[in-house]
């Protein structure tokens, strides 16, 4: 119940620092009986992993995951699943010179105020490296959701700095190192090359969708599905904004256009004529696609000198060398998908708990 | 730990339905020894209350709060504080005709899918009326924060439908019924009159700020301060987007502009030269103002006929009569302030728990 | 999630003080669709109520419960169920003289140390009166368990002070005011009359059983079913010991006698040949009866003078007048049943959440 | 928040199985700034470790603990502390023959009913081996408590099977392999030799004490300090009974003897004249010693044949070979101490959170 756990029933407790011995997580509450091996998790980690293009950090981490518990003879037992990733490429010397100063845009100052001390090696616990355990846990959740409901999770980058990408097709996303929904990414390469030449960085915007999510997920007040999605996504490093459905453009909508109308389907069911609300009404899933988007701020580690203060209160100039992504948003897509999966998984279990007996409220389990 | 509780240590459990006997909440974890009476809470409820202009619902509710427990001789005892608000103006007949249909944009369909049944009277638990207990609890939190730190919370409306308001001054906000930061609100009145004439509704955008928030609040991963703020605000009825600091515009920022530089202050402290990150770095408060903004969708209850489906799966046309706000965002400011206060309060107690011994991490208590 | 909530998924938050305006609770997480009215709860409150014999406090409280929320047209909706009981017979003058001293055996001193102040009226929040909301919530849980599984909960008194009662039959328990499993209670009356004549009090021992509890309830480590039962029962006023199954006598058992053997049943199932372990193995229910016993200390409020200290640190003598039970254990049976019901209910929902798909792990729901 | 976590603010999440790759835990919420190294934890693990006498299992496990996170330059950072213990001596063949049957007194049947499958290797997650991470986490808590308050935790065995040991002195406890408070343990050796010769096992009883615990710890209702102690201790493998203070003998006490009187101390403080209530009044610590006792049932794995059922529903006879303790209680003392430390630690942080500003409610921190 302390702060480093995500989820109430599918509860993921994250541990580790960028340059400590290891990072990882413990998943408590996974349903028993699901086939699970490291090979189900590793591909998601590989998608998130640095080093996949010249525009992301060249730190070389295998991110090799080991399942320490909760699986017997290839199946989940219902016991906690501990996932371990050893850190192997920790060049702490890269970071030694910044231990005494507070880098602008980083968590250096706030950790120091909060804890009275901080682990400066690679940003310690505030490093984006700590999203790896989240992605690993998300791989477990999305496998279960896929097997039970066919739930699919996708994310792509729709804006890089001042470059708005547009959206061509989901099928392009896995064919370029930018998670861009475009066939031709040369404009992105050009833009990033310019940024790198200037020693600068930029932000990004992503969109994500969860398809085939059961209706009925979410609590009426406070722990709404959209609220928990916002919590998970705003909790991701560098995220400064979260939207559900039409998001901020909703403010300008007239009610006569915004509210999604319902229609009978030929098989006696119900369909929506539109999805302005992004698959959530009153905090509860409608059965439509869950649509979200997020904005990430620019990478704070840049080669351009900036003004700051050191731990002795003296004004200093700082340049953050090291191996950094010029745009952290370029690696966020698998993480956003994982976070969505974790929130949906948790709410499926919550819904089973309270409303398991409601006919059709949760599709039949096998 | 179920879904209708906000906060871990300053934990507010909300109960009630729009047209049931009563609404209210229980606050568990309030520090002892604070002076508290109904008169500390009632003014905040009055700010949220309907009936304050011709552009909000004319439902007449006193929203008279009663403290049932947790206070002795005018001081909090540390025991749970139960707050009760009786419903008095329940005209259920206004809603009788919609019990059999799913209103577009409402939670009718999702509640029915989740629970297999629903309370249709005034929207039941999905009614915005259920924000009153949140406001009441928020009044307790903000009193404590104000007394301990001088923390101040403010919110205002910055956009109404397609009308962007701009920002003149906080001092105007309490002088008009729209929580608008403007001296002259005639444009708003004109806009809303047109909307009402058309039987339509619109969304809104608000900004809020929390001043004098201690540095060091928030957990490093998952339960970050910004994540919990996003959870609280996205959990508010009709909210579809949440931003911290520069929010979505951060995506277009270069790192060389975005990261807030630090400067020494004459008294040996530290100050920031800007606040693009909205007072949160690495999920932890910096001591600067917490800056957020939210978007609310348009009121779903409108007089313009809409297509939907009834509980028997038949296509029907629906018009939502009754007493509705044409723009729910016009009453959201006190609620946004209350939610911010509740999240900050919870994190102050969490910070005391773990880091109470860190020098200066939490200002001295009296 | 603060301290005054019992249960994680069927979460009961208790509020109130003995002589405040009201006591009550909020139940969050109750499954929807169950028929529920005040008349389902009131009988359990009446069983717990004082004034039913000359040997319990003569305070006259109706303990009239009102359902404030979560029920529509006689059925639970899945929304929080708030239960309110107004205090009506608060003779605060009875307690005025003890506000300045710490009564031996009472919580006066510890509340004062914890909170820096305390509500002395009738013991404030430490009064046994606060078990009434627990009993009310338990009535909701036991109704659901009875309807789903036929679960039955019973408790009786087996020892009063130095008087060991033996056990004749459950059927006697409701036929005397002592919850004694005896046809003839004259020995009890004689014993209590002697105690009352001396102005003294005594402790008690109770046994309880839960029948027809599904197998599979409980988490493997920490939140075991027996651990959560022990938490609930040790949390009851005056309880100083809790046993599951054979309890403390287990220490002297040889393994060759203690371990409950299994046998095939004619219908292909499994039966146990004995129940030394009280229906719990490895922290998880076996499907056998859950057997527990508890010990309560004597009532601390007695007419015999005792030595103590006042809030100014001066030695004083104190006599606790007022309306007190000479043996608080005599009213504990309905409360112990309620606590057992609440723990089992919570674990049924937890089991549904994680293992809902395991064949037979949770009996079919209707 | 799922079931394998102990504590709300000092939250220990346990993972692993007896014969899986590793066991361990994650501690979330540890205060920053405390000196911590593996050498602070290893001695406690060594005390719990098997193989220390001929009367405990001869399984050879180093139980070598590795700190994976949360410590930087020898000090806790406030980030989660992950502790890892690799399993090295897993002779699974010892257990292969019991995978198809339900051993009496074991969790085999209940795990199978709960999860639909189970890990039979060495008892899987139900093995007493999983107490090692609890002991490791407890070592962290007790170090912090010792440094802040001088809190000391001690436990000893007071009964082994039918052999009541009496109590001579705490100083003997560490001088014999039975945690017995006796100078001469020959009677114990004789008793256990007889038991081993018969292929049988026995239970045990332990007492424990926590000295120098701050007053004011514990919540008034439900999460009382004694309730949480009972939860922790009843959650320990084989425990069937828990007592606080005088425990079950309290039932026979008259109120005129039981209630602990208070006396002024020469320095203006308050002292208690006795400690029948074991240091807890109204669920809150008094500042006296916390006194508890527990009963453990006999080891279920014995060489004497017993009747049971296999997974196909057939009656079978079973003998549990392997390396087992004839009396599991003989290794429980360090675990009981660890559990007490964890509960007290959690409540110290909870008390800081809510009542940090109450003068004297929590002693000054350095």
C-alpha cells in the first residue's frame, strides 16, 4: 500500500535504480493457470529497450528478464510473480560530475528535498530505466487479457517536438524505430538530426487504444477507469498531460454533438454511433475502444549549458553529458500500452470480485 | 480499499445517490487538534451549490452539512469525521421517463452493464451532486493545509464552449457566477443565453493553482503527486483531460527552454526561474505553485432530441428534461480546488510518515 | 485505507463516538442485486443491544438503523451502503467526573498519548457501543453468504469468569440472555449476582463456528484467512486471545494425532476425519467448519476504587459509576459472528477476483 | 494491496517458493538515511536458518541475502528495498512422490482447491522457508526501531509438546539451539529424541516481548495494534493461537485485579503498577512492554503413516519423508520477533503520519 505499487488486485510493486544491482517487480494477484515463460515477456522488453536506433540512448542493456517465482511447470500458480532484470551496463563515471548539482527538469532537487539524500547514478530511481519492470508486468497482464477477451493494446507517436505526424496506419508503427504510424519517416529523421546537431531535445505526443475491453470496468466515484488510467499515465516519466477520448477538444463541443448515441445491432445488442468519450462513461467502460493520448515533455538531459544551483547553494552552469534520448517520447509507446494493460487487468479482477454474478457483466471464463 | 475512497492516509469514503435519503462521506486519518465546525465547511458547499445563477440547475438544495463524529469541543479528535448532507429537493418524477433508456453521454448504459441494475433517479450515483461530499472533505483538508503552511487553492474557468476567456485576475473569480477571471462577463452571458435558447450545452476548461505547497510530496514511481492529481481530477464527472504545468504544449518545447532553471536566493535558498513543469519534478513537488488544467465535456442532458436504445434493445429518441446546467464546468472550480487539497493533504501525511525525520523535508509542526 | 476500515473488497468504514450525534458505517464493495432492507439488519442489532437482562448496562438505545444509500427498490445497487444509527440516550453527566483521570484498564491514557486530547463522553470512540455498526455491516455480509452458500454463523459463551459452562446445545443459546449453550442458567445468574454485589466484574470466553464456508478462501502468506480472522477478533474491545481450531492445546499434540486425515466420500468428493485445524490449512479454508474461540478481559468500569493518575500527573483514586456490563463478554456473541461474516465475505470476493475461473473454486453464482 | 503484503506504510511484499529459483521480498516505505548493509540482515537469517541442531531439518541453505535496491553508499534512500535469497539446496526428488496426494495437516488440499493447481516441490509457497524474507525485512525494521527508540524484541520457547519449560532467564535463549530460556536443556533433548525415535512430531508455545515501544501506536477500531499483531502472528505457519498480555487467563480475572493501575513517577511521568493487558489498551500501545504468546501445532510431515486421498479421489496411505523439523516451533522465535518488529514499525509510521504534531506522541527524531 505504499507508493511504489500499481493496482489493487493485480498489484505490481516496482523496485530498483538505474545503476544499482538490479531492477524488477513483484506481481501479486495474477490468476492461476495461465501459461507463462520469460519468452512471453522478453519481446515487450525488447521493444522498450534502448539502442534500437541512433536517436535513442546507446546504453547497452540486455534487459534479460528472469521469472523468480509464481510459475510452476510453465503455468502461473496464483503466487506472486517476481521478475528480475540485472543491470549490466552501468557506467557510473558518466554521472559522477552531476552528483553535486540539481539538473534543470530532473528530479535531483525534489529527491534531495524529499529524502535528504539521493542516488545520483544515472538518475537513480527517477531514471526512465525503471519503466522496464512496468513493461514486464504489463506483458503478463496483456497476455491474460488477450487470452480471455482478445484485448489488444496499441500505441504510436503522433507528434515529435513541433512536427505533427498525422496518422496513416497502425501497421507502420512496428516498421520504424519511432513508433510512428507513417510509411515514410524521413521527415522525423531529419528533424531529430537537426535537434541532435543543436545538442537539444524535444517532447512528443502519443495516442493509444485498447480494443475489446469488457464493458462494466471501473468504480463509480474516485477509482473510475479513466481516473486510474490517468493516474497510471501521468505517473510515467515526462508525461505532462493525459486525455481520454476527445480530451481537451471536448471543452469546445456542443452537447448535441459530443454525447455518443446508441443504436440497436442486428443481433439484439447495442452499438455506439461514435466514440467521443473514448470508451468510458461515468468512469465505467462501455465496451468500445478505450482511446487515450498523452504529452511528454522534452528530455531534460541536453548538451546546451543551463543555469542551476549546487547542493551548497552556489549558482553553477551544467551540461548533461552521457547517453540520452533526444526525445524520450520515442520509447514511450510500449510503456503506455503496458500501463493501459495493467489498469484494465486490475479493473477486470475488481469487477469479477464485486459483480461476478451479474449476467454478462464479465464474459465467461474458460 | 474499495473504489469509493480517495486517499490512503487522509482517506475520504464517499456515499449516496442524487435522490436517496442522503449523501456524505467519512474522512479517516485527519490529524487531531484542529478547530473544526460546520461553519468551516458550509461556505465551500455554498460555492458549489446549484441555483446561484440562471445558468445552472434550479434544483434547490440547502446542502446543509452535519458533522456526525470525530469532533469534540470544537476540535478534531483523530477519529473518523463523518459528514452528512440530507437530500431535500428530490423531484423524482422529472426522471421517471428515462429509467428505461440509456441517455447518450450518461452513465446509464455502463452502470446497467456493470451492476445489472441501476438507480435512475437523477442519475443516481453518477450525478454531479455526489461532488458535494468531496467539496466538504476538501474544506477540512484545505483548512489544515492553510493553517500549517498557508497553502492556498484557486481555480477559475478559462474557456466556455468555443469562448476562450483569457485571464485578467484571480480577484474577479468570486465576483461573478461563472468563476471567470474577468471583470466583464457579458460575453459569457450572451454565449450561454444563445446555448440555452438552442436547448444545447457546452464544455469548459479550467485552470487551478495550489500555492505554498511543501517540497518533497509524492512517491517516486506510480503514486507520484502529479499522478494522484490526475487520478483525482480525471475522476471528476465530465473531465476528459488533465494537464500539469505546460501540459500538452510541452510536446512542442525544446529541452533548452522547458527545463526550469534554478537560482540561489539571497537568503541561501533556491528559487526556480520558471515553472513549465507546474511544480512537480520526477513526481515530487518542488515547492513552486502546482499548476493544473482540466477540460470538461458538455452537459449530456439537453433538450435537443437524440437517438438511443432502451433496456429492451429498441431504438428510441430521447430528450432529457429536468433541471440541468447547460455547462457543468461552470460549477467545477470549487470541486477542482477540493480535489487538489485532498491529494496534497494525503501526500503531506505520507511524507510525514516516511520522511518525518528529514531536516526541512516537512516544515515544523506546532 | 486508514485504520478504521475492515476488509479490502467488502470494506467497512466505521465512524462515531458513544455520545456523539450518531454512529454508523459505510460498506463499500457489496455485490449488487441482493434484496436488502433495514429489517434485515435490525434483528442483529437487537441481539447486541444493551438492556436485555439485568446483568447488562441499562442504557436504553433503540439502535434504530437507517440505510442512507446503496439500495434502490429494495436491492443493493453496488454503490456504497451507508448505515446510520443515531445516539439517543447520552447521559454525559455520568461521565463528567472521569474526564480528568485515566481509568485503569480503559483506553483513556492511550488515546490521550496518541491524540493529545480525547473525547471522554462514555469512552468516546473506545466504547463497546461502536461495535453496533460492525454488527450492522455483518448482517449484510451474512445475508449474502447465507443466500449464496447457506453459510451459518454461531457463537456462544463457554466461560464466565471462573465459571466454565460446558456445551450442551446451540439451541439453548438464543433462549437465555447470556448466549450460553445451556438449558439451565441459574448458576450463571448466581455467579453474576455475587459479582455485582461486590461491585466487581469478570471476563469471558466464547466459541464461534462458521458452517458451509467455501474451500479456497485466504491468501498464502500474510493475509491468510486465519490471520484476518485473528485480526478482526483481536480488534474487538476487551479481546486478549484468539484461537483457531484446537488453538493453544495444539502445542501439546503429537503430529500423529493432530493432522486431520482425509477420506474419499461416496460421491467422489473428499471429507476430513477430524477438524483439529479449525477449517484452515496453510491459511486457506478447507470447506470444513471454521472454529474459533476468544477470551475477553473483565469490564474495566467497576465500583471498587482503584488507583490511578490524573492529567496533571497527580495520584488519584477512581470509581467508575455509570451503566456498565459486569461482563462485556455477555454481549459479544453477535459481534463475533458479525466479524467472522465480514472476514469470510471479504475473502469470497478476493477469491472471485483472482481465481474466479478455477473450476469449483467458488461455487456457481445465481 | 493484494494478499502477500504485510503493513501499510512499511509494506513488505513476499515472493517465492521453497524450491523455485529464489525467495525474497520488497520493502516499500523505509525511512531514508539509515545505515544498512547485508551484514545487518544476515545474522537474523542465520538465527532462523535450518541445520543448527540435529533436531531441525538438515536442509543446507546458506540463505545468503542480497540487497538489490534502495541503498546507496550504505544508507537507505527511501526507495523500495528489494532483498533476494537464492535457493541452492533444492532436492526436489524428496518430494516427487507426494505431488499426487494431499498430506494431512498440510496446505496441499487447500492450494489445490484455491488455485486448481499447486507447486508440490517442498510445499511450494506454503513452506516455512518463506519466513526467511519476513525475517530479513524484520531485521531492517528492528534496526530502525532500535536506533530511534532503543526498542528490543525477544522471543523464547516456553513449551515443547507436553513439556512445559518454565522461564529462567532471557540470557539462556541464545545459548541453546531450542531458543529455550533455560540453562539446562537436557530434558528437551531427551524429549525430542523420543519423538524422533517414534517418527512423530510435536507443537510448541512461545512467548515474546517488545521493550521500549512508544505509547500511542495503533488505530482505535479494526487496525488496532493488538489486532495487527494477531494478524501477523496468526499468519505465521502452524500458529493456531495468539494471546496479548494475560491472554486466555484474562477470562477468569476479576476486574478489580486485571485493570493495570497507574502511578505517578518521580520525574512527573506515569507508570503502570502491572501489565496484565500486555502493553495495549483500547488497541493502542501504553509504552509498557508488549507481551504476546503463540501456540504452534506439530509439524505435519512425519514418518508415521497416515490416511488421505489423492488427486483422483482415491484413499491412500502417506508417509512424509524428507528433511523436516520434528517441532517447527523450535525455529519460530526469530520469526516472531521479526513479525512484531514489522507491525510496530508500520504503526510508528502511521502514527507519525496522523499525529506527528502531537507533543510527545512520537519521541523526537534525530
